[in-house]
C-alpha cells in the first residue's frame, strides 16, 4: 500500500472519530504541512488528502443529522376559535368568546423498540380543556404538561405504554371521553391479524384517577376492550366492547381531585356530597364504513356509527349516541370536506360526570341533544371547521336549552 494511501486512511479515520472540531482540523493542517516539508508527501498529494478528509467529514455529518431526524419528531398545532353560546331560560345573556389553543410535542425513539413522548398544551388544570380564552387585559397564558410517556413495542402487533398518554380506548365519538383527556397509568394493545381483511385487538389498562395522602381509598379505573376490524370489499366494520371497573369511586366526593373541581355535579350524591354509585359499566362502540363508487363524485366515503353504555346504577343508567358522517377521506387539500351529525342521550348515572365531552352541555350527564359538524380542508396542514351543539337536560327543567356554535381555524406542523 502506498504511503499516501496509508496516511489518507489514518488521517480520515482520526477525523471521523475525533470530536474536537476546528482545533483538530488545525492540527491536521499542521501535520500535513510537516509531511510536505519532509518530502513524504507532495503538495498535490497533500491537497488531495485534505479534500478526502472534508468529503468524508461531510458524509459523516449528513448521516448523523439524518439519524437524529429519524429518531426525533417535532409536532404540534395552533387553533383559533370563535365560540357563541346561549342557554335559554336562565338569567345570563348569550356569550361570545375568542379562544386559542396551542400544543407542541416531541416524540423520540431513543432505543430499539422504545418510544418516548413529551408534550405541552395551553389551558389550565382542567383535564377536559386546552383552550385559553382571550381576556384579562393580555394576561400571560399557562402552558402545562399535556403528556409524558414511555412505550415499549416488542413486536409491531404489541405495545405497552405508561405515564400520561393519549387515551388507548377506541371509541367512535365522545359520549364517554372528552378528546382532550390524556389519562395517567398504564395500558397495552395486542393486535392479532387473522388475515388481510380480519383483525382482532385487545386493549387492557389501568388508569389512576387520584392519590390521597390520607387513608381514603385511591380512585382508579381498570378496563379491558376486545374488538374486531373487518373489511369486505368496499365495506369496513369495526366493533368493540369495553368493560369498565371503577374502584373507590362510590362514597367519594373527589374533594382532593380535579374531578371534584371540574365535574359537572350531575351524578347522584348522598347528603354528604359523596357519589352513590361506583359506575362499573359495559360500553359498546361500532362503525360501518362504505367506500363510495366514483359516480358519487366528491363523496369518497360514508360511515354510520354508534355508542352505548350501561352502568351498575339502579336508575337512569344508560347512554346512547348514534350518527353518520360522509365526505373526503382526508382533509389535505382545498376541495376536501367532511360532514358529521350525531344524536346523544346520556342519563344521570350512566357514567361519571367528569369524563364526557365538555362542549356538550358542560360535560354533564342527564343530557340529550344534537351535534352538527362541518370541516373543510384548505391546504395539507390547514383546515376550517364549524361545530354546532343543541342540548338540554333529560330530567328537571327541560326549558334550559343550550346552543353552542364554534368556528375553528387549525394549523398543524
């Protein structure tokens, strides 16, 4: 091997495995000059070596940058909202609010089969809202931890997640769970592929509702959700049944918990303000989707969906939601759109009142009504939506109706 080749190999290897930056580059230049002075290298050979080192160093930097980008992803969104709300037959006038929501997160894969995520969102301590209302003479808004989790996936069909994370329970709509709630605890997901058109999944989990310093029992929720995902030509069917086992909810007023602060106060309580029932429940979710033929033009798909819940309460213990949606499969271009309509009825003790969608009559139980949604895609990451709620109580003063209209501009990144 020629002396030039040996020297080039040694210097290039040293450059790649040394991290002293410009200081090391200067040392290399001095060394090459000395080798030229000793006539071990010609000036032309020295120039070639410097070029080779720079070329390899550039390749190494590009590879390192690419590797980092593959392991770490930054994502988020900003939403601007106008909201008009009016509750009939009460003493308050109609209300107009201008609100913003900001969310940002980092998802990384620091090791093989592992994923970690950290996210922050605007809003306060309310687990059912990340909105920030524009008020209080330009008050500085809060930014809080939205999620922080670690996930292990030994195979592509099995995953286990712990910490504070996106809800792992599959649901067709928000009759039981507000979309802003990120539960805390541990959950797993198991997927079994029977064939290309038929899959079975099972999702068990343990969610922590509170932890008390006193000897009072700590409220928690254990659940298991088995389901199927079936495709037959242009038709898709997905169905799941969930068993919910609440612990230490009965007899609890959640006075030390955000649920006590942000619950709607619509469940049955005793004279001490404690919940009378434990709210163990069975819930069913189902949807049937249709890929529309080309002659339907701009309507690419249509779905009908529903939810049902039955709790262990003695009376007023069921809830139901059903609806349909149709439009474009994805909202990523100027002419994409989606329409969604649903009716719901959630009885007084069908479910705990600190988990349902907070936009529908304040997230209370003992309510019924309609929701109408329209979403328009503007560009790949920009959309506009209108959401209208018309709701009222099932029992009591049924004249107290509530109407809410929301207009949202959402920009994702």
